[in-house]
C-alpha cells in the first residue's frame, strides 16, 4: 500500500497533481479573479487573440481593485501587444470602475 510520502517507493516526486487547462467561453469580458497571477500573462494574450479572431473588438478585463498589482501587470502587458489599439481605465461606474479596464482591439 502506498503511503505517498517522500522516501516511499510509491512517491513520484510531485506533491500536487498537474491541473488540466481551464476552458473558458470567449466573450467581451475576461474576469481574472479566478486565475493565479502567474497565469494571467499568457491567458490575456491568448484570450484577446481569440476575441480578435471572433470579431470581438471591445473587451472588458476585470482585474479587481485590490493593491493594483494585477492591474499594473495587465496594463503593462496591454502596452506591449500589437493587437491592442487602446485601453482605458477606470472602466466606468457601471462597468467595474477601478477594478476593470476596457480594451479596444485592432480590427
């Protein structure tokens, strides 16, 4: 019987199972609350590329208010993306205010 502990013949060196990729629907809104900060960079690029392919050119990215760390990272990434025409923060009272950014993609 496996004890699963280090030193056990059954221990595979991994303490956690690898997670399957998360599939999310492509809409005009990307809520980053459910993702870890280290996942956001690639996710943002991939998501916005898919939006652009589908003709979704105005996307609201929800990064939350918090300390601003995630927002700063999102804005830095958006500034480097050639597909981004512009972005605006805060998003407006009814669109998430300080916790969201509107992104305009090139058509």
